[in-house]
């Protein structure tokens, strides 16, 4: 089998574009780029929370009965990530307050 001429996407750098509020709605390319950026950013945050959870699980297993003290910092990071790092998507309606 011949070697592939492409790189894995996890090493790809994406150009930052203005967010959906700053983009002209009539420019379809700009709206599409802003939507994709928003989705990528949301998923990166979700995956960060997932990595913290995996580290927390490992800490629980290795620390045993002392996990309440020794894993507290990871647990706090995980709970903060759960609250703040939700995948919202680009169709989220602004809250009417």
C-alpha cells in the first residue's frame, strides 16, 4: 500500500475568522466559516473536559481511599469544565433577559 500524501487532521491549523455576530449575514462563505469555527471551538472544549475526566478516573484508581484529598483539584477542574464547556452549536438563540 502506498503512503498517503495527506496529513492527519489533528495537526491542521485553521485560520481564525470573525464570529457569527460580526459576520455579514449575506456573505455565505463567511457565515459558513464562522459556523465551522464555532463548532470546532465547542468540540475542543468538550474534548478538554473529556481528557480531564479520564485523568480524574485514573487518579481515583491510583489514589484509593485518599482520592478525596489528592484528586480534589482535578475534580474541581472537571466540574468547572462541565458547566462552561458545553457544545452549543451555531443555532443557539440568544437569551431574552
